C-alpha cells in the first residue's frame, strides 16, 4: 500500500469517528427531547432542562418555520434527519465509500430509526436494572426512564400479565426491538 494511501486511511478513520460521535451525541439529545415531549415528561426535571438548553438554540427558530403536527414535533424530526444527512454526507466525502444523495438520504432515515430503537433498547435495560436496585431512588433520571419506556411496555403488559410477580414485558419488547434492529442491519 503506498504511503500516501496509508496516511489518508490512518487519518480518515479517527476523523470519521470524531465527526460521527459528536453528531451522534447531538442527534441523541434531540431524540431524547423528542421522546420526552411525546410522553409529556416533566420538563422541570434537571435532565430535561439540560436537554432543553442544548437543543433550544437550533430548535426554537426551526419551530417557527416547521409547525408541529398534533403531538408530533416535526421540527425535531426534520432537524434530526438533516443532522444525520449532514454527518453521513461528511463521512462519505472523507471516506472511501461513494454514495449518491438519495442513498445518503435513505441511509440517514435508516440510521435515525436505528438510533431510536437503540435508545429504547438501552432505556428498557436501564429501567430493568433500576427496578432491581431501587426504583424509588431519588435521582432525576429514574422517573424519566420510566416515563420513556412505559408507552412501549404498557401494550405488552396487557397481553402478557406478570407471572408470579415477574414482569416479562421488557423481555418481549427487547426481543422485538432487537428483531427490528436486525432487519435494519444493525
């Protein structure tokens, strides 16, 4: 392998990692704010206040242009998709992979769905662990985790009641989420 090509590859991977990670964290902040809005979480919670502070500078002006549709915060969805598109486009430009703009758009939508599913996956695992070690803990994250996972777990609890006092709904939801992630290629 020529020295120039090896040098480009050597610098490209860390650069891709840094760009993907920073954009991914910001997209996750918007994703959590979107989900917290969907479940009508307590926005006086310190975690919610943090998310509002880091997302408002971009989201508030965008909401003036893109109105919500019912309870759906369309401005957040458009912004997350745009950020995912931008990061994918940047990575494609610096990396060896060549995507067309429609391919980048489709990949961005799939990646955003994957981020949503992985977020729910880890929130459910956190909720299960919290149920073992102290659901009554007074940390501000505890009620948010419960609020974010309840809309997924409630329908399953109606179908699969607790067996001997053990709630199996998180197990079935985790299996379903993992199945969807496999279908999406994650």
